[in-house]
C-alpha cells in the first residue's frame, strides 16, 4: 500500500485529534503517502504533520448554502481527487458529506462500522468497515480505525501529535518574555464561561495574559476583558501564528475549543473547562492538562443551546466552575513542577 486518501472535514479540535493516528501510521507503515481532504479554513493543520503530502481543501459550509453557485468548486475538487488512484480511501469522520466525498474518490473505501459511525447512512459507502467504541476518547477511536484499516498493531503509547513546530510563523509583534494565554472563545454558547469569571481570574494571575480571538464577536469580548483587566488583546492571527504564540506560553486556561487541543498537542500546561461536553471523550490530551468538568445535574449534555437556563450567570453549568477553582488548578500544575506562576 502506497497511497491513502484521508477524509476529515470538521473543526480544529477534531482535526488535531486525527494527528496521533497519522503519527502511528507513519511509523508503522513509512512507505505510505497520505493526502487529506480537509476544510480550507483549517488546511494549515494538515501542513503541520510530516505524513501529509497533499491536501484537497473544501468549503463545504459555504457550498451547502448555495449548491448551484458551488457546482464549479465541487467539480474541481472531485476532478483533482480522481487524478490519483488510491490504495485506500479512509473516512475518519463518518457522516453523510464525508462518505459522499469518499464515493467520488478512486480507491477502496473504508470507515467506521454501523455501531461506530457518526451517521448510520455513511457506512453504506464503505467497502471495509471497522469498529471503535463510542466510550473511548476520540483520539483513540481514530488510532484504532487507522490500525485496523492499515493492518498494523494498535500502539499502546501515549498520543504523539507529530507537529512540526518549525512551520509555525512568528507574528509581526514582540511577545512578552513570559505570558499566559486565556482562550475565552468557543463556538457553542454552552461552552462559554461568564465574563465576570474571566475578569476575576485574570486579576488573580501574576503576569501578562494574552487573549486570542477569531471573529468579530470574540474580538468584542476580548476587548471588554482587556479593558477591565489590562490583558493584551492579540491581533487577528493565522493558525500558524497562533501556534507560535501557544508554543511559547507559560500556561493556558481554555474552553473546549480547537485552540485548547492545539495547546495540549504542543504540551503546554493548561486548565480546560468543560460544561456541555465530556472531557472523558474529547478532553485535551496529555500529562500537563487539567480538566475541570461541570457538575451540574444536566452536564454534560452535548447540546449547543442550554435547555435549563437560569437567572444568574450564563451558561449555568460552566458558571459553577469558579475562578478560584481554576486558579487552584494552575497551582496544581505548579505542584507537579510544570510551571511557575511568579
């Protein structure tokens, strides 16, 4: 087997979850060249891994809004994919759109079986199907899929993300000599943490705090936090630039979002807050990661909108995680010798 097409289109955190499986495969089957069908907004993730030779970017979020206008780009994607005869087309996402892309590629199609796939209809597209329990971490599910599909023993090692740090780009401004990064943004409202909590935590920390953002709404939140605390609001950065910043951070405090997984992949000591999502299934990976899981009766619900809003701080599940608890968790990292807060 020489050429494998890997399909995974989802968000930043899910894409980072796939990197350890690629590392396993690259070590076990170094002769294989991988191409990756990936969301164009996160194409840089693929460039960070040495196993990837070529990427096929999609803009499926835009395409589904207007299929007629998107006909040309979709045809070009299919034409480019079909220039290569693949030994295996491996769908690591397992939903309708990823399976549809697999059907257009040239090669034997493989993916999760009926009990393991995300959307049941997707498994109808696969000629080879493999199981991976929903009760294990997303990283382990993908490592198991790759090992089964490419026929090598499943490693019992810790996940190795294989990120080429030298590909990060230094931003066009000077970073403080030592700093924290607080990732306050997340796509789901149920993953957020009250701004009052962020303000209290930032005021507790002894040292510069940097605040990244990715869209106008997140920029407005960062500006409010910066105005209230003196935290440094970063300019808009590319993924390779924010990777450079994260790789030099003393520590991070994160919500469950893509940058928390990137920080974990870079082995940056981090405290990550989980409300609507389950840290046991998708939590940031590594021995310098502390997960704070909301204990509210309805958590984790895996819902984008809160079903039980309260009259107090929102969302109520993460609001119950106090700034003091987060600060004490940073000190736990100090206690095991991972960083200094002074």
